[in-house]
């Protein structure tokens, strides 16, 4: 991946974390990151454009939309193996293997998060040296992110972030990859989770 693609990954990772920090501070950091690392004007414009929908919200509003978007709807969950396997027993071994791959590359997962937390995986891909073969992980994330793009409302302020990842960084999944994930996924009993997942 080149520096511009890695920059998109870092920006998306920060924006897809639970919005704890003051948004103006985060926005300032992101704008500086874009100006320093993106040479193409159209990439800079696209990177900056995803900030506007979130900027228009209050801190409370961002948190409420984040929870209702990612924590209460399984089709928009931020955990890779949940998209791939749903409630299947295959998810456990997949998590262990993913954690092993991350450790072998010399990285540790964020404290309190599962190894398949998508914002963390985006940051992992952004900083991991090219000598480590992450093509399989890239393909897996491409399928999950396309699935999420298909199920998020166009007017959701987080939709532009997912679409930016799909359009600028991740390859288009093959039909076989899409069918495989549909075959492997074991659906939960309820679309709506019984309670919100709260972050500290």
C-alpha cells in the first residue's frame, strides 16, 4: 500500500472508533494528516469531505448515532469475524488465528478489544510493513466493508467513511468471495441486539 492508502486507513480507523474525544481536536489532527500525506488533490478533497457530516453533530449526537449504527445492528457491526461467521462456532478459531497473525507481525491488539475489531485492523494494515503478506486480510475486509456499505443508510454520517474505504483502498470482492461469506455466516436469532454495547 502507498502512503495515501495508508492515510485513508488511519483516518477511517480514528473516525470509526467510539467518539470519545472532542471532535474539533480530532478533526484538526485528521486535516493535518491529510495535508501532510496526500499528494493527489482529489484524494485530499474526498478525505476532507467525510468530516462534514460528523462536524454538524453535537458530541452527544455523534455518540447516539454511532451506537445506533454499529452497536445495535448486526449487519453494521465492527467485528470482522462476526460478519464472516455470525454466531457460528467457527468464529472462535478464526479470532485466535487472526490474533496470531497480528502478533507474528509484531503488533498487539488494543486493550479490551477483540482481535477482529475493524478500526484496529484498519490501523494495523496502515502501519504494518509491506514484507508481511496481508492480502488475505485485505480481501476479507473488502467483503465485510462492501456488505456494510450495502446496508448503511445513505444519509448516515458514517456512510461516507465506509464508501471512501471501498472506493480508494480496498479491491472489489469477487462473486465467489461474496457467496462464501453468505454460506459461512450463521445468522443470529435477532437483527437488533438485546442491549447496546457500551464503551468506556
